[in-house]
C-alpha cells in the first residue's frame, strides 16, 4: 500500500494519517470489501457446522455496527470535509 501511494507522490506519513485504519487492517490481511465473492464466509460457516456467521467471519462488527479493527465509523476531520466540500449541519431540537 505504501508503495502504491509512493508512486502517486504521497509520503508514508500522509498515508498513515489519512489511511491509518486501512494500513492497520492490511497488517492482519485483506480488509473487507463490497465486491462480489463466492460467499467464503458462509461456506466456512457450513463447514464449521455453526449457526451464526459471526463466529467465522473475518472482520466482524460489534452490536453497534462498529469495526473495531479499523476504528470505523469515525468522525470526519474538518480537512476531510473541506476536501469533499461537505459541511455538517446541527440537528434540529
């Protein structure tokens, strides 16, 4: 991952700052993705004779849908919001 960003002109410090969660995840293997797959988790669940996919899933989330390995979801920084030209509006009471 660092090599790919180095080719794009980013120093390692910037990669750590912006993509620290992903770097951490890569240390433990490939991170979860939204692409098509063969359903390996479900196959392993059947082979392991378990009734709950959470017992075999590689990157489980807790009951609040948080990925503790990647620290997601997290609050965006002001810099990230400016980069995407977004703003956060306060909730109406």
